[in-house]
């Protein structure tokens, strides 16, 4: 059995950043486990630019961004296990893996960092009526087929959902010569970043149909058409509003879900709002010594923010492996009016350094409002915002010393 100080499960941007940070902060033996054949995760198929503006102050493509970290891992003595599936993790911090070369293995770690990322919702999660022809797939699947495998997934395309991957694929399909007929969004607002709406839809005159959804799919062997209907305030299709689009591809960009099979099986406490593990200020889960960061903890907009959060998780995992992480009183962060979730969900002030950063999302579009931070019902900080939207993650920083004698921390929109 192999023994490690820190094991990172997942070799995408979160796992790479966490492993490097753990090594930098004194973890002697660090391992990255990745189920794919190579490191980099989803970034390898994101060939568009826009990555690295925060981390490197440069405009990089996804593969370029990933390669910066892959090179650093290669220069270190961090062990990498690719083409390796993690079957189970235990509360005792054992990791059970299998791969073609080494077979079934049992690894032990002083600390584990969960960095598995997220996955897309599929048609099965939506229950769209109609036939089941070829040509219906998630936007991420289409992205891989076009950008890595070299296949054209369709010539006349409809995209359901205005998540960032869907918006980016609307532009990508247009550049490859396809006609994107419409991007259809159930909500009255887009779930993607404003910059992607401008650069991927507006610049190419692709219509965005808000408060619409796909209500039927036509085609036997290959997709032939989809029916799109307007919805009311209860998200019910409005009779008589149907439009039929002749198309051969329907791409689904209807949300991302954290990869929680491993933490769920290990009885790690989950958060119903983020759908990922509950974490504290150190990105530690409910099981001591098991950490979670990046999209497995909560879905991020930018990979730069995944990197920042994962570096923190890796640093604290290294401290835990050396026995330096403090325990003690926990303060709960409470999502108030207008707030969907807050991360971290729990705070131990003794582990905070100069400042504590809270990440959150709002539950609808707001204009000209205030973000109000309360500690034990006392207003500590107010920040005015001209615009807030669910598709864009927000953050607020506070001084940890304000929480020393507190029992709770709350965030709300006024």
C-alpha cells in the first residue's frame, strides 16, 4: 500500500492547483489521480481564449492555461496516476483505485482533496417529450467532438439553455459553418456571463429566446426538428406559442452538477443549494482531513477563481497533513433574502489569516441594490451594486477578527 501526505482526486485545473499548493506548503509526498488519459480536465477541449486574465494577467486558451500547471507538476516530484479510476474513499482517508497497469490498489493519505469538477445535466434530467434520435447531446459533448475529435455535430443547430458552454458553442458552431437558429432559455434571464452573451450571440446575430423551452423533439434516426414554446411565470408552456425549428442538432446547456458520487458514498455532508459538499474556511468537508474545492464544491464561472480556491484548499490540506490545522468553534454562514448560497458554509476564525472571502450567487436579476453583511444581526458591511445576476458569481471580503465572538454570519440583498 502506498502512503501519501496529500492525494488530489481529479487532474483538472482544481487538482493541479491544489497539488502544487500542497507541495509548496510542505507536503512531502503528493499524488494526483486522474481518470482520463492526460491531465488538464475540461480545459483541453476549451480552445477559445479568455482564460488566465486573473491568474497570469494574460489572455490564454484553455489548453494553454492547463499546460502552465501541467509543466509545473512535471518539474516537481508530484506523482501522477492517469487512466486511473477512484472507486471509493473512506473516512479513514484510504483511496481505492483501479487502472490497467497497476490493477486494484489501496492508497492511504493524511489528507485528501476532492477536485473532480462537475458534469452536465442530460436530456434524461429534463424529460423533454418526443423521439430519441441522434443529434441530441450536451453542449460539452459537442465541444469535445468538434474541438478534439474533429467531428461536425450538425449544420442547423438549436441550443437549449444559455449556460456559458452553450453560448460558447453557439459561436463555435457558427465559426465552423453551421447555422445556429436560436438559443432557447427557460428563465427570463441568461444563466451565462454577460461577456459571452455579447461575444457569442450578439456579435453573430444569434437570437436568444428568453422564457422559452423545447416542448417536443422530432425525428426517427436523426433529429429533424424541435418544437419551442413560450412559458408562463410557472414555467408552463403557453398553448398557441409553439414554433417549429427544422434542425439536425440540439445542444443542451441546462446546468452543471458537482461530481458528488465519491463524497456522497463517504457520507460527507452535502449542501442542498450548491449540491456539493459543505466546506469551511479551509475548504475542509464534514470529514476531518478531506477537502473539496473547485466545481465539485460549487460551480464557478471562471477557471481563475477555481485556481485561487484550489490553491487555498491545497495549502490547508498540507497544513492538516502536518497537524497544523486548528479546530474549534464554528460559525455558520446564512444565505438570506435574495442569496442562493454562500461558500464557505462554516467558518473557524482561528484558521483565517488577513481576510476571509465569501463567494455567493443571487437567485434572480437585481438592479441598484445593496449587499448587506450581518454578524449576529448587526450590519457590518454594505456594498452597492448596479447589477447582479445568477449567472455571475460574486464575492465579498471581511476581516476575520470581526467574527471572533460571533455566532452567525448572514448575507442578504436589500
